[in-house]
C-alpha cells in the first residue's frame, strides 16, 4: 500500500519562516505525529549559503543587498550559494527515509533530479544531469538547483529529508538575483528558466499542481493535496 504524502502550495513565504516550518515538520514526522510532506512555494528575493561556504561567491556587499532588498541566510543544507525569488518554484520534500522504500541518500538526489527531468519532458525540453554536479541542466544552462539535508531521526530509524529543489520557471529570473552570485559556485555554466526554454508562459500554481503527481509517482506516494493547493487549482 502506497504511503500518503501531504502536499501544500504556499504562494509566498519568507525564507526564515519556511525554514522554521521545515524544522517543525521534520520533528513531527520523526515523532510519528505528522504525515510526510511536500511543500511547494515561492520566496521573496533571498540568497542562501549552504555548508560548502564560499563567501567569495557572493558578489554583493551588505549595503548592496539592503539596497536590492535581498535577504541572506547561512543554512544547514549541502551545497554552495543560490538564489530564491519570485518566478521560481521551490520544493521542500520532508520524507522519512528508513530503508523500507529501498532508496539510499544518493538515490534520493537522483530521484529529485528525475522529477524535474520528467516534468521538462512534458513540454518537449530535454533536461540533463552533468557529471560531478547535483541539479538539472538544459544544455549548458542550469534550470534547477538541488541542495538537501538528511536529519538523523531521534525517535525513529533512518533520516527525515529537508530543503530540496529550486526550479526556475519564469523568464527573466536569471537576470535578477543570479547576477549577484556565482550560482552554486559553478562559473562555467549559465542559468535558464522553463519559460525561456519553451517560449510559453507558466503560472507557478499550475507548475506546482503538475509536478505533484510526478513526484508522487516517482517516489511511490499517494498524493494528498492540502486545501491551499486544492484552492489554487
């Protein structure tokens, strides 16, 4: 029997608030008090710097960050610096990995990439992986960054995942916050979006509702859409 996954779409939420929400849900999943969860959302303009800290990859001063209205968080996921902002769909899967599903930590990352690759294929776009890097590219341009944390359970066996993927949807996003950083510390590749790859316009709620069943199918869950996502549809 497939496990139930609770899926919520939150149109806009401050990064710090979403980070606190993740930690709360991770704890409740570990205690067995909450179903595994997929949060799909957008953030206001934000830079996040992961555990592979390279301050030199932030190209803006504190004054410039303030002038541009971009928040900065040093966080506990893997990876380097990336940008979140309007026009980007962020996904935070909060899943219990305890070996029962036969997926290891490496396989989890590959599955996240595959969700995006499968979604791109729906619109005739070929998403690819690149050796040495985590994420999804279209040609020489990155369209989806992935950075995760595996939280060791205290009351259960295994891990609960947090953080996740940042999928560039709307055109022009690569000309906004990404210009102020070396995205993920990778200098040799550019950044692109779904709209730039297809020439079509996309609504973020539409993308969220289409990604949800792909995620459930690949990870073998039964999706349970929350009221917020039902209303969005």
